[in-house]
């Protein structure tokens, strides 16, 4: 992740969240540009389809920040 983020867990810091997409087998990765400290809101970044449920993705080891 670029944009000045220097932390180790963007989920805990409020920069990234996973939500269910249009089906139970899809995930939307959302990004908040200023995390917990700012007033920006989460915006969709990418939708992952074909049996990629949020529960499957909800593991910090799936990501490198």
C-alpha cells in the first residue's frame, strides 16, 4: 500500500476493510485514505469475485503493507 502509510496492520489502523460484494462469494476491498484519525470515509477499491468471501480474506497474512 502506498500513500504514506507506514504501519503494519492497515485493518486495525482503519485504512482497509473488507465487505461482502454483490454475492456471498465476492469481497469488496475498501480503502479509507486517512484511517481512524481523519474524516474521510471508506471507498471501494476493488471487488474480488469467484468464491472470494470476506471471511476467507479476513487474515492479515493475506496482505503486505
